[in-house]
C-alpha cells in the first residue's frame, strides 16, 4: 500500500499548490491513498464544505485536523457525518462531535488512520493521547488491518518523540503535524515504526509558518498581539511524506520525506 501524506495545507495558496503539484506527485509515487492535515485550509484556520470538496476533487482522500478544526461554523456538521472524510483528534473529551480515527478501505485492504492532539503547550484538559492510542487499538479488530497511521498534532517536539517511541511496533507510522516546519529526523524506529517529528506545511515560503511576516515581526518587537493574516502569493513550500507498507507485517518498507518548492 502506497500513501502520500501532506502536512498542514495553509489557505488559498496552499490549496492552489496542491492542485498544481498533485498530478506530478501521483505520477511519481502512484499512491493508493492520499491524506492531508486540513485544519488550516480556510484562510489559515478551519475548514468549510466548499473547500473540503475542492480538495477532494484535487485528489485528497482523507483529512486529519487539530486544534483549529472548529474555527469555522460548518465544522460541527462536517465532523458529524459518519461517512465523511474529515476526522478530528481522538483525545477530545467524550461528547465532542466527529470521529478521532477512521478505518479506510483501500482496494481490498484496510488502513487505520488515527488523529491525536498533544497536550504540552496546547490544552492540558484533553484526554491523554498515549492512553487514547491504547484504547483505540484495543477497540479495533487489527486482524483485518494492513497498517496504522497516526497524525500526532502537537507543539512540543519532546511529546512527539516520546509518543513515537511509545507507539513503536504498534503503529506503521507516526507523523507529526502542527508546527509547519519540517524536521530532519525521518527514520524507522527499532520495532519498525516510521517516524517524523513534523512533516511541515503546504504554505507560502515567504512567510512566518504560513502567515504574513510583517505583523508577526511587529508583534515580537512591540509585545502586542499580531493581526494574523495568511500569506497568499509567491513560492509555496510543500511538505509531505511517502510511505509504502508491507502487507505481510504492516511495517513500512519505504519511507521518504518530501520537500518541494512550487510557484503558484
């Protein structure tokens, strides 16, 4: 099973880059499934039905999310659709709308995709992502699965790294999202789990993690809250990973970090 996983897609410029670049990615890697973190699709925060459909038509099959998933009013409705393609972090408290994981059919095979949210520097009232991972694996019949992919959406690198070691041998891959900066630690852990602290983003290169530079710089200079606005022009950085799973043991046999620049 071949999988492409894109980091946080930021605003309109990110969406344009995906539409322009995806045909080449598909030709090169011939993925069976394409996943992306979609929590920043709608001008940097949240997602709408129209945008979700736009990205589906571009070729993305499933969307994970994170702490900004409810930034747009439509999110509640989108998450509540049990046959939908948008999942949210599984460790939100009981009663939160939507699903935190999804078993995705890929031809005759099945892939379990889990979305988790870190607590360090985020929201410590969340359920423990480590224990939630255990709960999900206990609930799911793993005999029929061909792999387990975790999007660990978190701020602290230490929490992501710790979770990678915790899940080693039980997840096919643990892929970090949220910080929008790709890390240089792509590796396969001793028990076979592919790990990367952060995939990066699909957003404007000439920016501060996808936002216009000037307000952010001014905020650091003055100590005042910035007026955040998404950078929507120029070169785009595309952060992604390519995975190929071995059906026999659910382990990753190919793991490649992708970093591409594209003009839109």
